[in-house]
């Protein structure tokens, strides 16, 4: 049985965000699935233990969800 998430795996980040903001909040799971491995590697590279890394990941994803409406679709370089 194909789920809503499975049907939408190929969407771009911009498409996912637009649909989340239109009310399909369940699609935030796609962002979580895509970025969890990267967030975990970053946390562990800073020598956080497994539990602390998971806490940081959860906080980062929560802040991401709260700020989706302000997402501009571009990366900013910091000098």
C-alpha cells in the first residue's frame, strides 16, 4: 500500500514547502527524512553523544517547521 509520503518522495523542497503551507503538514515528514542523516552527522561531528544529537535534531526541525513561511528558497553565505 502506497502512502501519501511515498507518492510525494520526488517533490522538490519548494513544492513540499508550498504544500505544507497550504495545509498538508504531514508532508513535513519528507523534510525530516531527507535531512535527518545530515543533521545527525553534523551533531556527531561536534562530538555530541547520540541522545544529545537527537535532541539537537529535534530542535532544529522544530525551528524549521515554525519558520517555513519565511523560507526564501535560497542559501545565504555568511562571511
